C-alpha cells in the first residue's frame, strides 16, 4: 500500500470502510486458497523428484522438513556400545523435578468477589488484555 492509498482509505466513512474490509477479506481468502494449492503442487513435485529445492527465475523454493528418529531402532546402538561410549549422545530415560508455575482458574476465582469490594478490586485490577485485537465479519440481517 502506498501513501495515496492510505490517505484514500483514511478518508472513508464507516460504511465504506466496512465494505472495503469485507471485499479485501474475501480477496485474501481467495489468495490463501490459491497459495495453498500452489504450495501443495510444489511439495508434490519436490517429493516426486526427491528434491529439496525448486528453482525459479529470481527465487528458489527450499523445502524444510523436521527430521525425527525412531527411538526403537536407535535402541539397537545400545547393543554395540557401552553406556560410557554413548554418554556424549544418549541420555537414558529418567525422572526430573520440574517447577510448575502457579495457575489461577479465574472462573472460580471470580466467585471470591462476593467477599467485598477490596477483593473484587484485586480481581478487577489483575485483568490484562493481551495479544492483538481480532476482527470478525458478521453478516447483517
């Protein structure tokens, strides 16, 4: 978006802004669907070729895939090496003590507000808004 487009959008009244928002959201959904299809085709072609890079004129698409190892198969290494020899790359199963952060169930905590204004104030003051505000379209009837 350039400066003149931003000015044009800023000058819109509420109805125009909602109409533009609705149109752009619809266009975005279409783009997401198209993008997903293109991504699927690239993935299929890379897998067919056994490749990890698809070259383009100006850009390459590189695939990244998380690698995991089958622990049951790796267990066979224990038959070939001693615990000391595997010490640098293997940690046997064990228990650890973990500190768990305190947690408040606010649905239940709010019932404490009946014990007075001070308690209700504490609960009210603790409330924080986090994350971005999300907008949702709702069709008018």
